[in-house]
């Protein structure tokens, strides 16, 4: 796979290329404070053009081998403003057919159903096109908005993982959710 574009009613979901670097850097930098409580600590260089370009190139390589698919979201009426991103990572094929989902959204665009719309369509792609059997999402228990979203998408809670990820310098417990493919894969 070289690139992916998925259209929904209001949104365009796309995998990035080098031409998107400024747009991605602007999105990351403008949401730095908003994202900090929910993501691993990022070095200052993360918010530079060179670092974002390196990440885009890494993501392109991972996409080519179908190990990770990172999507960015833009609204069709605002094509020069990223309103969110999400990744399907640790994609494993064979008899496991599974991946992990992570996502975040621009602070100013929250509450409009954009992430639900994006993930509904992208999950369909993961199940129908990649023929994976399982998508897993792990969420910090105090992130009520994320828990509500994942449950609306049909994910079911499977467990509780203590000190699962180091988020903003602290080992955080996570709730483990999964959605299973209902198609015969």
C-alpha cells in the first residue's frame, strides 16, 4: 500500500506524504497542551518540521508493509486544517489478524461527532479490506469522552491493565476494549 484516502459524509481520511508536513506540524503544535495529558511525553524536537517529516517517512514505510496505518482527518469544508488523527498499529496478520487503535482530536473540533464518523468508516476498512479480526483500544479510565466514543463504536471492555503505558511521565492504568469483525475472515 502506498497511500489511502477514505471519504465520509463530512470528512476526508488520508495517509500523509511529505507535502502534508506543514499541515501536520501546525496541528501538533496548536494542540500540544491539549494532547499532553493523554499521550507519551514528547521532546521539544517533536514539534519541528524535520521531526514531523521523519515521522511521515516512517509511517509511509510502515504503511507499505501494512504494519501501521496512520490517518489524518480534515473536514471537506476546511481542507487546510487537520482536525484529528488516528492509527492502527502493531498490525499482525496470519492467524492473529489484530491491531491496536489510538486516536486524538483537535481541541476546537471536539463534540461534533467527527471522530465517530471517521472511525466508523475506517474500522469498516480494517475489517473488510485488510480482513483483520480484532481491533483493540486502550484508554485511561478518567478519559470519559474516549470511553463513550469507543463504546458507541461497538467496542466492548475486556479488561483492566495496570501501569499499561507511560503517559506524560506517569505509568497509567488503562481499560482494554476490543471490537471483533462480524464478517467471516
